[in-house]
């Protein structure tokens, strides 16, 4: 089992939530003080490097026009880490390629980071959450089609070494593809894709890429992983799916005592409780299939909002989206999810969020890395 | 409602009424055969009303993503309807499709009525001509659409799954077609000068989506167009004021106004 330290690099010092419509898309950036933002960037980078020292790997992601994640150009942040880190794997999860206009540019950015880090890149790709539509001015229809076409184009750009090739797809076109540099790893960096739906997981399983899912809890994660495994087998990839193909992201805080851990976990929960987004940004037309939309109009939950109900540490632990407690408790909580979903090879730890201060973050990372992480290596599905 | 095969698309087609032929192109809300204005209009005209690809139960091939594409599909529909010029009423998003279509084959049409049409960009690049309907709360949208929104509020719990499916499909396809450039084709305004047909641009006085200036500017792109405003109506005057709407439409089409 690998474990990855993850922070969304939030800017948490906001006015009261009742004074704004949405924390995403439309929150005026006059509320962002760049002097404080600079301190936060440096702090978050320090925490990633400290996680590396403790034997964890590094994960970051990208969102736009939001205080929850002030990393609208994740490859830039990753480039800093590629230079400053020296042994951790570097996971970007991911590049929102349904919303990027030039897949070849993404292929180039990823190749640069792979070379700069001497082959430590794990290249993740995402469709993008609904609130990314407006910032990117991106059509919410046919996003899956764009995502996978862009990915095919990127792989083609990465793996072609003999002069220009062309690609004329439904959405993306290039006549002279011949990127410099080419990736450090051969044939290309490992590819990850995140999805929160079984249908999405089937697409990933068919292709055999690493499947990551975020805060989908016990049953949601099981459905997604089962769907991946089914598609993997149906594609003729073999009966058993290697655990390193599956990743689960949760909020994780380990303390010396339960009380200390829950105090830290309470602050991590900001990630869940701060996500104030009105329906017109959370449910753009076409983002979920029509059948799912009909069910939502009949009162079903938005597929991405299941975690929003877990507004307390206890509820979040019970839902399987948070692991918090003493080392023994955290091992047990991870084990419970691991067993329920049939195993996974990567734990993506959101180990920093909201008001969790630097020293608290460091302590949580250290406690996890020293007291929990070694014991995860014994897990077998 | 019949289903026809047209240019590889399975298309819902409603026909009703008696009189000279009229093509009706619905707006983003989709086509509803039970709107009272259709019955009133049908007393004067034989109406042909397709549900656009991706609306109602009409299929949506993956090559379609702009209103212009639908206009190309409807060239086939015009062929099917015969050589006689046909009058047109085209509303909102359907107005955009109608503007594209008439710019391609103006000779296939008689008189044209555009009801609160979108499709062109007239104002500054720093201001949206049409409010961003995909970034506004539903409570705001209904006020932009209707003079009296409370009369037209839909309760999802009273709709069938099929009706909800159509509602969501209509919304999806609207997003697909209008997303970028938003609610307009930059080339359309330069193509409309050859549409010399008598044309009426009509909007409701309280339309929050199509401003009076926008409609006036749009009408000026056609050499032979005039404008009219209906009181006590918003963006869908045919629904909100069916009698006044049909009276005005027929007066124009019959050449009395």
C-alpha cells in the first residue's frame, strides 16, 4: 500500500458563508490577500516535502475560481515539487482535460515534469467536477467523450518518437505532433483517472489505468471498484486486478490520543462543510445522465453530494470518508473500508484542509507515516 | 405527434390546423402540443412543428452541436414540405435556427416572424447580450422568462418520468447548442442581409433575456424587418398571451398589419 499526502491548498480565511452565494465560481477574489496566499503556498509546499521525508508520496490536484483549492495550474505547483523533492512519486490528479483546449500542451507539461523529476510523475486525468464548467467556459455536454479523446491524443504524443504524427478526432486536432521533451518513463508515466461513478470506472477498467475515487464511502466505493474489476476482466486483462490499480481518497488525521485526533479531524472537515455551491453551479445541464437527473428531481442525492451529509467527525468516519483517531483506530478504520471494497493499493490522504495549522498538519503526517503507514503493508484483500 | 426519419435523425413532427402552410420552430423549452396558441394559430394555418434534434423524443446525432447544424437538417425538411414558399414562426433558440435556415434558403420562405430570437452578438465584448442562464438561480430565470412566473411554475412531483426526461433533454441540448460562443454565431449577422423576406421581430414587453435594443439591432440586420412589442408578456409571449400573439402573427402573415 502506498500513501499520498494531499492538500487542496485552500484559502480558508473567508468572510462568513452567509455573506456569499458560493465558495466556488463567483466568490470575488477581493477576499484573497496575495500576501497571505504567498505564505500559504510556501507552507503547503513545505508540508508536501515533509511528507516525502516521512516516506509518503505526493499528490495534488487542480480546481478553478475557488477558495477551496487555490491551485488553478497544478502543473506549476508540481514543477516546483519536481525540483524540490527527490524521491517521492508525484501524482497530479488531475489534469482536467475535458476542459483544456490543447491536449498536446498538457502532454508537454507532463513530459517536462516527468523529465525534471527523473521519472517520478504519476499523470492523472479528470473530467472535472461540475463547478469547473463555468470557469473553463466549457460545454457540460460530451465531457466524457472529450476527456477520453484528449487522453488518446496525449498518449499518442507521449509515445511517438519518430517525427510528426497527426490526430484528427471529433474534438481535437493536430497535424504535426512531435513533442519535446518526451517523457522520462517508458512507454509513458502511469496514467490515473478519477471517477465517482460505476459507469466511469468501467471505462477506466477497460483501459487498465489506475482508478481513483474520492470520498465515496463504503458502498459507493465498492460499486465503483466492482465496476472497474468487472470491466478489467471483460477486457481480457486477467482474473485478478492488481491492488495498485485502485486508489481511495479520504480525510485522514492521526493523533496520539483520540481527543487530539478528533480535534484535528474537526478542522479537516472544513473541506466538506465549507463547500457552499448553489444548484446552478453544482448541476449544470448534461453533467449527469438524464436518467440520473430524473432521479435527482425525484429527490435522489446528487452523486457528488453524498459526503456533504457527513458533517461531523463521527458521521464522516462512519461513512468511510474519514479516518481519524489513535494509530490503532486509524488502522482499523482503513481496514474496514479496505475489506468492504475488496482492497486497494493507494490511500490518498487529505491530510491538510481548512483551518488545520502547519504544526497540526505536520503532527498528523508524522503520526500517520510512523505509526499507521507501516501497518498498512500487511493488508491483503 | 408523428416520428419521421430525416437526414439520419429520428424526428418528432407535429402537424395540425388548416390553411396555408407554416413552419413553427420552438424555443429552448421544447415543443408542447397542448399550448393554447397552437389551436388558435391552427384556425388560420396548417402548422408543421418539428421537435429539434435532442429535444422532445427527437434523436441527437453526435455531429450536431450548433443551431446551424439543425438548420442544415431542416433543409431536408423543407425539401419534404414541397416547393411552395412557407411562412415561419421561430421562437428564441428556434429563432436562431430559423435565422440560420432563412439565410441559407430565403427563397424557400414567405413571411417570417421571429419571437424573441437569439443568435447574434450585437453589444460590446465586455457585456453579455443575453444573461448567462446557466449561471443564474432558477428563481431568477423564471422572472426573466415570464411576466407572471407563478402561472408557469412546474412541479416535478406532478410530472411523469417521461416529461421530466424531456425537460432535462431539452435543457441539455440547449446547453450543447448555445454554450460557446454564447447564444450566438458570429457569422450569422453577416449572412442575414440576403434575407429580404418581410419579417416581424416580436418580443414581450417584460422579456428579461432579449432586450428591446437587442431585438431592434437584430431586426436591422434584415433589410425588410420591423419590430413589435406585446404587453403583459415576457420571453414566451405565445404562451403568456396566446390570443394577442396569434392576432398579431396572423395580421402580419395575412398582410393586414
